């Protein structure tokens, strides 16, 4: 109840401050809040960063910065994190593919008094981070497998191939486990193979899938865990006029168009929403002192199919469309985070 009351009062107070007209804006009273991410070139990370900026700007009068390595370089991410010792941000949201590697420097950051939350990938035990904003990726895996299963005969007994674009990353491993468990329950006579390393680089990813297709010519389905998997599987299915089912995660435009054409089953992790929640929470604590809640704010994924794909395409076409689509969800979660919290231990790596 205390979290609800303080957060709601803070939102109302900030709204009142932002509504003052004709007054000169005072200097910003604090350092920026920051998003430190990895693989900044990836579309889903760009979605996350745009969401974070939106969440901060919805509160107003708080500067923000989004930065990180252009490629998946956790060592560089550690260097950037340690650089905050000399110029600490007012709040920090961290997305990493290597939570264990960042545990020690994050513990130093939190011990120095910087409010830190993890976004998209749960923090490691010992990091000192007490809030995670992200998916239940095991549940997302089961969602995708359910969509794929609906396109296969109930008595399917063939081969189903799983790929993982970042093997060993907790988020990806949980997706794979969810996919595998759902498929084995639905199709006890099928052979579920993998996960095989399909690489994150788009060119290497396509090459990996070409090898897997050649090795499993009679497979009934191929499922990946990332955006490159979905783009390449859909393209290969179209080029070969194949009948096998393809599935993946993401929400960039090639994936959405593949859903529309019937070449891909898709679940969106809704990274924009994750970033927007993280940005709003960090802006509130920096601007008006609302403490970050503790636990796991679970962000639900979205099944994208032919019934809603046109609406999602419209949403993804413009930044303001995404902002308008997600703002009610962000308002609901941030105004009463307690209703959406799960124990952090449920998400720990």
C-alpha cells in the first residue's frame, strides 16, 4: 500500500509541476538517469532504448542517456559501468547478456548509492540489484511453442529443430526450455532436437540455419530465439516454397510482414514496454524521490498472429504510435507496481 500511495502521489505532483505555464524552467537538479545496454545495433535493444527515453520524458525535467557497446561485448560493458564511479548517474537501468560477469561491478555501483534496476535479463545473485523489469521467458517459450503447435497435426511425430542465437544467456536458455517442454507435452512422439547455436550475426545466422535445414530435410518445424532467426527462417521458407513451420521472437518489421504472409509464428517480448517502465521508475526516483520497488515486475509478451498483426504493424511504424499504445500499460504498472511484483528469486539466474 505504501508503494501505491507514494508512487501515485509522485505522479500527480510531477504532472502538476509539468503543467505550470509561463514560468522559466529551473536548471535540472540532478545528474541524468542512464540505460546501459549491450548490442546497441540490435533492433530489440533500440526498442528498449526508445522505451526508456519515453518513460523518462513522460515524467519530464530529467535528463537521460542510453549507451553501450555496438556489439555484444560484455567486457566493454563492464568498463562503461566502472566509469560511472567518477560521474554517477541519478539512476541506472542495466541490460546485459552476461549478468554473472557484471555482478561485482554492479554490487560496487549499488553500494555507492546509485539506484539500479535490471531490465530484460535478470540480475545475478550478489549484484546488489533488487528490481528486475522483464519477461518470464520460460512462459514466452511455451507461448511460441503453442502457436507453432496449432499449425501442426495433433499426431505429429517428426523432427522439430530448435536454435539459440546466444547459447548460455539466461534469457535465451529459458525460452528454449519453455519451447521444448511445451512441444514435448503436445507431441510426445516427435523428436525435438537442439538447441543448436545459430549465432546473432545475421549472415552467420542464415548460414547456421542453412546447415540445419540441410541436415534435417524432413523436419516439420524450425524455431529460433531471436530476431535474426525469425528473419532468416521466414526468408528461407519463402525462397524454398517450404511447408515446415517457422517460429521466433521479436517485433521488427520483417518479422511482422512474415507473420502477415503466413511464414512465421511470432511472440514479441515487448522490449519497448520494458524500457518505458524502467525509464519511468528511474525518472520518478530521481525527480521526486520515489524509491524503486523490490522484486520482479513481469512484463507479458504478445502473441502476434494474423488477427492482430496489422495493428502491431501500425504501432511499430511510428515512435508516437508505440508511445500511445504502451502508455496506459506503463501508467497502470508504475502507479501500482505492487500488483505486478513477483519475488526476485523467481527470476534469478
